[in-house]
C-alpha cells in the first residue's frame, strides 16, 4: 500500500497546478501524451512537496501557463482541435444572432403591416434564415446549414490543412515560402 | 557565468541545459525532480523544474533519452531517464562544440578590458 507524507491539502494544490497546465494542453496534444505528462508531473510534484512542501513545489514550476506552452512546443500536433472548437462555437453564436435579428425584423414588419403571422425564407434552403411568426415564433436551432458552417469554421480554426500528409501540402508549402532573407 | 552572488545567466544556462541533463543522466539515471536537485547541488540554482521537465520531454521526443517507470511508495510511478545511443552521440557532439566554443572565446575573454573602446578609423 502506498504511503505518502503529503497532506490532502497539498495534494489538492498539486492537482490544481496540474489542472492549470492541462488546460493549456487540452485539445492540442494527444490525450495519451497528456495523461503521461500529468502522471509524470504529479510524481515529481509529490517528490518535491515531500521535501519542501506543496506550495514551494508548485512555485518552483514557475508560470504554469508558460510551462504548458513549453510542453506544447514539444508535443503540439498539427491539428489544434481547441481553436477549431472555439471557431465553430463563435460561428454558431454569430449565425444565431444574425438569424434572430432577421426574425425580429420580420416580426416588426408583420406587426407594422397589421398582419397576424407568416413565414419567411431569406436564403432558400439555408436553415438559419428561415422561420415563421404567428402567436409565437419558430426558427431553426440546428440545421444542416448550421453544421456545414460550423464544420468550415472548425477546419479553418484548427488549421486542419496542417494535418494533411506532407505530399499534399508540398505545393502549398513552397508557395508560402520558408526562405528568409536578411534585411538591407 | 556566475556574478558576485554566484548567480548564473539563466539564458546562457538554457542553451546548455540539454547537454547538462544528458551528462548527468549518463552518470546516473534519474527522474525529473531528482535531476533538478542534482543541478542545484552543482550550484546551478537558477535552473527550475519548469525548465527541466519540458527539456526532458524534448530529449525523450528527440530519442536522446529512454525512460522507464519505477514504482514509488509515495505516489505515482516515477519516470527515470537515461541516455539512448543517439543521446550518447548527441552528448559527444555537444561536448566537442562546447569545448570548441570555450577555446575560441578564451583568448577574447582573457584580454584586459580597455577603459574606452578604440575609436573607429575613418
């Protein structure tokens, strides 16, 4: 049975530090690598806490965000899933905000015209900009168009093209150019 | 280089950290925190865990070190590192490069520093 001289409070402090570092790595490096890193950090921090206390052990790590960034430099995969997820989320919110604005404008038009209701389709076949107004209102929460837009945002945000095999990316790489010339 | 307080330039140390880690691991396999302690015992107290742990990960990713897990009675298993054959080769290269650099700098640094730099000739 394992015996540790590290108190519950110290373990909590250590876990919080690991959680902070893990937050930097989440979605950016493979899950298995993250788990391995966390286990190693935990064992090192417990060893340090046994000698100097958890507070000193954590402070010796320095800026936890910078430490996470250092690990990212070592292990970063080509696909940044977290950035992709944020891009998809922001796109969804933006599309829904625009759809709500369209709906409110339509509702105002109906009210101004003295009507009781109606339906609209701003872009035929495009889910977010179609809906109906009667006693209440209806609008698309999630349609195939939403999903397509979010997928495109995810692919752009995560820089998915970097995950393509080198052979496919070669043409793009040579166009981007990596040669550096010193200034005058 | 140490100043009057015995402190070393941390940027300078970062440049040679991989070499120092490989050299210490070649002497005795160690886990991360133990290595930090060994560096501190040598007087390199400016090197913190936050620099050593990612440096070890980098060495492992490059294939310069191999690692094995050894169970610990105080918590999760500890990861002990030792140089791989590639690591020994890299260490030998680094030591040659370092020695060459020190030899090249030595004549410059051994000259007395003049009070003022010589004026440029126009």
